[in-house]
């Protein structure tokens, strides 16, 4: 499934680096990713999560660590969304 997703992303019109698919042992990858802005650890083994969270904290990366208990279907997406400037004209 990961290889198929990587192929779809590679042939799509996304800018280079907008999405990356990494495969391998979660414990190795999660603690060594030094140039990512965030980690979604949903599905990661429980014994891997503390080390991955600590490694991410050292570099200031966002982390979505399990368990994510939220009825909103977009809760995982919201963890990675950020609004920095909103312009809303009022009047004429």
C-alpha cells in the first residue's frame, strides 16, 4: 500500500518534497527523522512512542501521539494545520 501511495504522489502534480513516503521499522525512522516538521505516530508501537516524542521535542517538531480520541473526522488533519494570517475585510 505504501509503495502504491508513493507512486501516486510521484506521478501527481505535487511540488517536490510536499509529501514523502518512508518505509522501514518505525522505531528507527521516528527517532532519526531530523528534517521533518511533524510526526503522526498513529499506529506506532507503544514502546516506540516515548523515544519518538522526545526526539521530536528536541528539534521542535509537532507530534500527534496516540491515542487520538476525537469524534471529529478531521481531527488528525487539524493537528497539522496552522493559520498564520487571516485577512477579513469589513465594510467597503
